[in-house]
């Protein structure tokens, strides 16, 4: 019984996601679904990305959080439209909540919509929001074994950002292990090794996302 | 409809959890449900704890992982009974899977059963496994805002371990923010500030868990 219901939930999620995707393609709004564990650096990545791309493109953000608007508070200084979805215990966003909040944006005046999903390396990777693509973020302090232990997200994502490379000298993180495990799961996925606090490696990420946005216009 | 089914799932989980708890009380086996984000240090905590308590008590471990037996491989050197539960995508353990694996242990020869839940700060806190108590583990590199943003676990847990305090000098982690947010959510919860790799603060944790085990006999 649970399985049948789960299938119904996923079917209904998929139908709504397809609708969202169609609408965003029509409006030429690229939607990036940013997924990571709690505290891997999603909000800091968005801060750096807003600073770099805020002049070139019209950005919007959906903040998914169980409770509080703390991440949105950190981002409001960039003066771009932000909508918070509090899931009240829910462990991921779904396409229905995204569909609802799209009404709060003027889609004719957006180039990109970043969705910061709830901090969770598992459940968000199973739900299509209608995004153009998923972006996997993982931090070195979580250990080099994450692609092998949590393969779904790394299979689903269009690119991986490995954050907090500035902390590698103080941990037992092994780049070779991480890269070779990732390759086994998703052979050609672009990998950006960055420090969102210090700035290392972000130019490659900015170049890549800029090209994606331009190609979507 | 989903809500009704969710209630059924939770009811059935609770019934089985109550059974598990009764059995473990009868057998005088303390069960600790260890919950954290991916990569916060659950396995390293269990390594240190096995080294310290392995001579004094009869330990057992249940390893919850989506896939792989990597964590169990790290722990097998301690020569204690370990059972792996691969959830195959599932984002948390439940009482039914715990009930099943109890059959693999000789409960008359155990004092403590540590359950390392799936790496997830959200879903595992909503499912009673029949544990004596939940233990919340969080690492400084995840940021000081985790109790406020993910309050459920910190409300449910009997103690909090704040791990990776050796990395604080390289981050913007603020102890006062963390401690005061935690206090708001769970005023009297014991907090152990530790480095499971370097050993700082672990004595207090060992003393506390030793007392809990002794009191359960």
C-alpha cells in the first residue's frame, strides 16, 4: 500500500514538475535546484554567485527551509526577489510548492531562478521540481566517501561543486578517492573544486553557469 | 490521503518501536540511536567509543546506510558484532528493520547497541526505533545555525555532541550562537564539545555514556 501511494505522490509530483518546466522554458528562465547536506555551503555559494552575476543577469531565489528565514536574511542584501518556503518538518521541496511560489515572481523579468533546497543529501534528489538541472554541492569536511555512499544525487546532477577546499589541509580528505568514486557514478560530470568563503575555483563555476544561462535565452 | 497513510506508517512504526523497547529493557541492552548529517563524524565517534568502552562493556553496532558497507568495514577491527542495514535509497531507519536485525545479535551478551542511522539531519529524528535515547551529532563545519534551522533532532535527543572543534579556528563558527540557540530549543540538554579525530572533550562523553550504561543494568 505504501508503495502504491508513494508512486501516486511521485506521479503527481512529476506531472506538476513537467508543467513547471514547460512554463519556465516558455519564459526562458533557467532554474537550478541546489542540493547538499546541511551546512555544505549552499547559501554562501548563492552569495558569491549573486555578487558575480547580479549585474549581468536578472536573478531570483527560492529558499527552502524547514523553519526560519535565516538564509533569506543573508541574501536580501543583493536586492533580488526571494521567496521562502518553510516545509514545517518536510525533508525536501516538491513541484507543487515550486509551482505555487512561481506566482510571486515576474517571470518575464527573470533569467535565472536558483532554488536552495532543504539541507538533505537524500530526499531532494528524488523529487523533480521542474528545474532545468540539479546542482550537487558537497563539502570536503563531510569526507571523500560521499559520492559512493549517497550516489543518487551525483547520478542526477548536471554538475558537482566540491566546497571548502580551504579546509582540506586540516582533514583526511583525499581528492583522488573523491574524484575516482565520482567518475564511477557519473563519468563526465563537471566538477568544480571551490572555496566559497575564500573564492578559490569560483571563476570556473561562474563561466560555466554563465554559458548555461546564455544558452537558455 | 497522504496524511492518513503517513499516520498509518508512523503508528505501525510506533507499535513496533514499543515492542523493541520492551525487549531491550528486558534484556538490559541500552540502545543509542546516533543521528547526524552526512559526514559529521558518526563512524569516527563509534571508533573512539569502541576503543574506550570495548573492554568494559559488550558492544554491538547496527550500521544504517543507503548503500555500501564502508562504515562497517571501518568498525570491524574492534571485533564486535555489527549488522549493516542498506536502505536502498531510504532516508532513515525504521523500527521494523531494527526489529528484524535484533535476531542477529545475542541480546543476552550485549550491554549496548549503537545504531548509526542514515546520514540525514531530518527524517531519522521523526522515527522511533525503540531506542533508549537519540544522540544528536553535529559538526562545527556545518555552521552554528543548525539547532535553529533543524530543531526537531535537538528537541528529541537526550544529548548533543558538537564534533570537529579542532576546525573552529578555520571557520566562522560561533560557540555562543550555537549554545544559545540550542538552549532555546532544549534548555537542559547535555552538550559535549569534542574532536573525534584529535580526542578533545571525549572523556566527558565517555563518562556520561558509561553512567547511562551502568544505570541501565
